[in-house]
C-alpha cells in the first residue's frame, strides 16, 4: 500500500510540475533535457580533438593527434575528456550545480560525462573527485565533483573513493590567475591519505571535476596520486575552457 501511494504521489507531482529545461527552466518533453534553444547553444566537444586535452580541432589530424598546448605544456595525466566548452549553457549548468544548490543536475551532467568519457571510464580501476578544502566544503555543504563521481560510478559500475585525495591547504580562487600562478597556487595542495594508498597503488585512477581551465588543479591531483603509486591517471570534466581550434 505504501509503495502504491508513493507511486501515485510521484505521478501527481510530475503532473503538477512538468519537466523543464535544465538551463533556462522552459518546458521540455522529457526530464533531464534541454530546450531547443539551449541545446543549440551547448558547444559539445566531438572528434576530432586533442587526444590529451580534448581541445577541438577544426579538421582531422589523425589518431592520437596532440594540440600545440599539449605539446608545449604536457599535462601529468594521460588523457582528459570533456563534454562541452565552458561557455553559454555549459557555464549555466555548472553554476546551477555549484552555486545554485541544484544538486539534482549532477545526475544529468554525469550522464553526458559518462558518454563523453566512455573510453577512459572503461580503463579506470577507481574514480575519485577533486576535493574541496574543508572550510569551503562546510560553506558550500557539498562537493559538486563528488556528486558527479557518485553518479558516474553508479552508471559505469565502477568503484569510487570520495575521500581518497584530500586538499591539505586552502588555495586561492584560480579565476584570473596566469598558468604559472595557477600551478603555484595548487602545488602541494593535495595528498592521498595513508588509509587509501592500497586502493591507489598499481591502479589506474580517473579524476573527476566539473570544469578544467589550464588543467593545473587536475595536474596537482594527478601528482598526488602518482606519489601514492597510481599506475596511470586520466581526467574527466563536464566542461573545459575554450581554446582556439587548430
């Protein structure tokens, strides 16, 4: 009886509150979708793109092609994958999750990330989030990267560890900093706890975050995993800051 009542209640709520666009709130046909206008403004990253940094190419350079940025500033992680460029709708979705307390958006973003990162998720032995410093976590109440990890891992049937990596010191906001300043800001800011080292050693780890700009934060987390003995590290984000296509 309780199950039947709950199902009826859910249908009544769904009828009273029809599905809306995740970005703008306009009515849509299905839950977790975007309206036609917002979908048209979402700049998806599709092949061809840089195999290391997911920077889009304007034409196909062949399998395993690298961007000028990946060659000039090779990241410590092996591969990064991203759903979209960080502007317009992608930025609105990230801000709604991170700052608007719309935690329910995480499961839909995770679905797109699961598709965009299928190859690196398949190779992963463990999935971990980029951690927040404890004071920021207290003020924000949740870590958006951890929410994405839990949803992605559930879809993929992969093990995950939300507290394997910790942020051991407070870092400044990366917005507006140069590449070198970003790297200096996060250098030595992360550590793998002793209790989690057996989970990391000899395994391929996937780091998840919402946005990548220069990759400095992902690089710092990668180095902490390397010191703990990770066999390899990949990164998956919802959006990456746009760079000029080649």
